[in-house]
């Protein structure tokens, strides 16, 4: 997909960020009660030590149930992350023109999960869900900036997932991968070029059978080795296009924020792009794969830990079921309010 120019007068910038993780920690030792596996085996292949579950105390025989503490649904996690992002930006829900909620694990088919989130945050503007699987957040970022280019002032973009509800707990090859969580950013209109320098989104629908979940099925089904191979190639290709469109070289990228699917995938993509490992923003060790929430969670972690400075070039890239892929080159900084 080829981007159109939004003109130099009106751009977008991230002015607030936040994340939310449920309280239940599911360690690799918990996973070992399900399968004949080991902590070393999981860590070596994925980089994951633990993940969070929204559905209460972990039960080995089945996905947990009965959430404690109001953090048991996709909407609750999304609202908490959104609250933090709004606070960071010095805004309230009443200031937001549109809520974009990226999720592949909505709380129900109808209505969109953005509806209860908008209600919880007091958003007076619109709300909609985007399901582009693990590439969803960057899809939402590009869409949000496009809406700002044509007149919106402030957009709340959230990625939120409760993947433990969709996990196939009988699948030894994937059950240890997934976790729950949410991340959010506030995007505001600014005068000038703004922060989105280049982007790319796409989907290869012929690869849908590699990773899917069906109504009434046992949960997510994934052909792991083929997904790994395709994911590296797609992410590298998409990121390369975004860098070229932004007229930015890989050496100028201060931070690479990839979808947190697997540490080996992140390392392989960075290596092929010519990015050193210390420029990767990684939280997968403690969150697992949180799908569309993973990039904003990692971005929030990087911002709060001082890894981002005004003017830094940030590369975001993700891939997901579908198979979808997306990337964006972003200049960190608030810019001048429009």
C-alpha cells in the first residue's frame, strides 16, 4: 500500500503513553505442569520467562476463570492503559475525537470492544475496533495519523488483548507463547511535518491457514516454523519499505520496537536490517506474545526507562495472523501543537 502525502502543514505526534498488565503471573514452571517441557527449552526458543493472565489464578488443566481486581477483560485492560496515556498527555476522555482499539481478542462479537472502553474513559467522540492481529497497532497508528491529516485533533490508540482466553492449552508447540495486556498512546495534531515519516501495511491472505482460530474450536492453531520463516521475511521487507519512504537509513534508527512474538524473530529481523541488538526494545521475557498490545507495551517501557529522546528515529514493525504485516518510521517528540 502506497502512502499519500498529507502536506507539510498538519502532522501528528505521540503526546502520551501507558500500559496495563493483569496481576496474575504465569511462569514457565506453571507451563511445565501442562507439558513435558522445561524452562530452558522455552527460554532458548522464545526468550519468554513469564507472561500475564487476565483470568485469575492459573489452572493447569484449562484457561483460568473469574478475574480478580477488574483487569479480566480486554476492555478493562484497554481502559487502564488508555487512562495512563491520557494522564501522561494531560488530557481526559472528553478531549478525544476518536478511540481506535486494536484487538484480535474482543470481549464479544457485538458490540465492538471500543464501546465499553469509550464509556469507561468518558470519550465523547467516536470509537472503533481494528483487527489486524499482531500487526494491528501499527495499522491503527497509520490510520490515526491519516484521520488527523484530514481534521481530527486527538486520537487515543490502544492495543489490548486477552489471548489466554484463545490459547489452545493442549498445543505443546504454542501454549507457552501468549499473554494478556494493553498499551496505549495519544496521537495529537501538530503544526509541520509531524512524526510519521514513512509507513507500510499489507496482508497476504493466502497464508491465513498458517495461524488462525475458529468459532467453537480449541483455540489458536499455528504452524510455528512456517510462521517464523514468513514473519522474518515479511517484517524485514515491510521495514525496508518504510525506511526508504522515510528517506532514513537503518543506521539512523535509535530504537527498533518490533512485535514481541519471539526474541529469535526480533533478533533475526534486526540483524537483517543491520540494527545492533542493543537497539531492540524487548519486553517479551516478562509479557510473552501480547499480539496488538505488544508494540505499545514495549514503547511505553522504553519511554519510561529513558531510552527515547526528542528527535530519536523509532522503527515500529509487526506481523500477525492473516498474514498481516505493518511498519512505521517515527520521529519521537511532541512537536508544536496544532
